[in-house]
C-alpha cells in the first residue's frame, strides 16, 4: 500500500493461524463463509487479523491515508463505518482491535487497603 508520505510502500497483510476452529471451517463448506469473522475474533488470542484490520492499524499509525485505506479495503462502506466508530454487535473483535495492548499504558501502582 502506498505510504502517506509518498515515499515507498508498506505491507498490509491478512494473518490466519491454523487453529482447530479454522481447520474445521476450511474442511466444512457450510462453515467456510465464516472464516473472516473467525479471523477477526482471533486478533487478541492468536494474533490473527483481516486485511481490513491491517489497513486500520496502518491508518491509525499514520502510515497510510484514509483515502488509500478505503481504496484498498475489501468493503469500503463497512471500513468507513468502523473508522468512524460505528460497529454492529457482531463486531466484538473490532472492539478488542481498538483497545491498546495490556501494559501499553501507564499503570497506577497504588495499593488500596480495606
């Protein structure tokens, strides 16, 4: 994907880990259509991510422009909604994607006594 500064490109990648659930979904044609959701939900536990989640991360780190992210996304209308903070109840995986990693913020070391 072209970088926002115009100097080169940055990779946007989809990552799928071969978990038991993923293997089952690949083996069963009836479940294969749910692979994208399974990948989204595996972001925190397994480090999986959809292509659109990768684009969102690049965008939030100012490595690509919003316009380029839209152009490259698999569903531009859905991507626009997610970027603006609108999500459906089935988007719990995006909620975890939006949260900073644990330990990434300042922690309060104060111990409260009862």
